[in-house]
C-alpha cells in the first residue's frame, strides 16, 4: 500500500513512480497524503522527468547580469542601477543567491550608514537589490523567496521644501547676470521659474519644443510628455539666446556658484529644485488649482502635489480662523471674567 500510518500518527506516502525513482513524504492527515499520491501517479503517467532538481548555485553577480539582460536594460536608469548593484555585489562578497540572507545585507547597510552614507541613498540601493530578486522570481528564473522580502527601508523624515522669496529671486538673478561665465544659466533659471520644470528638463530643451509660447517637455521623470504655456516675452528671450549662443549645455555647476555668490542659503541637495518649489508655492499662493499644478509639474500622483496645498490662501486663512485661540482676547488684552457663582 502506498499510504500508511506511522507510529507517530502522521501519514506517509511511499511510492515507486519509476523503477529507479522512489518518493516518500509524510503528511499530518490522510487526505493530504492521498492527494499527493494522486499527483505523483498523474505525473508518472505523463512521463515527467523525476530526476531531482539541482540546487541553484548561481551567485549574486550572475543574478544581476540576468536581471539586467532580461529587464534592467529597458529602464531609463538601468545602466546606473547596474553600476550600483555591481558595487553592492563586491561589498557583499558575491554570495550564492539562493543562500543569501537578509542579515548579510543589513550588516552592510549598517556599516555604510556609519560611514556617512545618507539614508536616501541606502534606501535606493535596497530597492535596486530587492527588485532584482522580485523580477527574477516573477520571470520564473528563481524559485526561492526574495531574501529581502521582510527587510524594512530607512524611515526618512520629510524634508522641508525650500523656495526663493521675491527678493531672493532678484538677488539670484543679479548674481547670475553679473558673474556667470556660462551664458545658459539665466534662460534655464527663467524657464524653471516660469514653468516649474526640473533643471534637467529645462536644460534639455531645444527650439523644436518651444512654439507659440508653449514649452513641451519630453523624456521627463514620469516618462510623460507635458506642455506648459509661457509669457511671449520669455519665449522671445529664449529664442534670441539660442540664436546667439546655441542650444543649452550643462550649466548646473555655474548655477551653484552663482547661488553661493548670492549669499542665499538652502538645505543641502535643494539648489536647483528650489526653483521648481518656488514656482509651485507661488502658484498655490496666488489661488492656483491643485489639479492644474499636478499636470504642470508632471506628478504621476496627486499625493506628491499635495505637498504644496498648504500654500493656498484658503488653507492659510483657515489656520487663523479655526485655531483654538480664534475669537479669544490675547496679546495682553484682558479676557472676559467668568460670572460669579452663587
């Protein structure tokens, strides 16, 4: 009989599926054993290969290569991800993927964090490596569970958005006009302030994407094309600039030096993005619609745009009207005295 009850109370399937291949497995209940027996008999009837599968001994470097060839090469930043992953493979000692443990990655992350690597960078690296296992599993290239499945990323406090005041915009433009060696800085800054474009989007513009006072951005972060109208005077300024100086070239370094000369202080990493924040904050302060702002900025999710919602006039007015002190006498004024009790 292929199924028998063992002294321990479990049920064992003991079946020769071929003259050379014997399968034995234990189950808690007889029904599960019977189901497994029928599964074996069916596969034997279909002539399945019963040779045991070889263990997966591919190393992490091989998995990264496979991920890149099957999926990573299609990503906009695939090559950059590949370089980052290659560095991680070296630091981790190129372990066998099937036996790679979460604690090995966690230890490397801790050492990197203690060495001063920012949590945002560490989270990016974590996302890349986890995606390798997820993608290969979804493609059927690996059979084991993602070893990083239960690992949590760093929790990062949301950074305060930085933007330029009207006076600071004037100071910045003066620093650009009076001391920039790169002539492209001023028109790029003007485009960013007028459209909320990312620096790379404005820097990549060409004459074919500025027509009838409308700027069209392509190859954006969200991979979507978007168009934003601008003032005709700005259009004439940019077109004349291209005639005199040619298309934009890399100017971010010159912009940062102009920002340093201006004396305006911004949090680390927000130099060029402050131009985008300035547009968005002014747009909402002047009564702009949050859905329109989402389309202008090219956010794929409204949640991203909602960071600017608190700049809306009605939002600010409600903060005054609905706070706990509203209607109370404050700032040295005498509060109304409570009535005498009997």
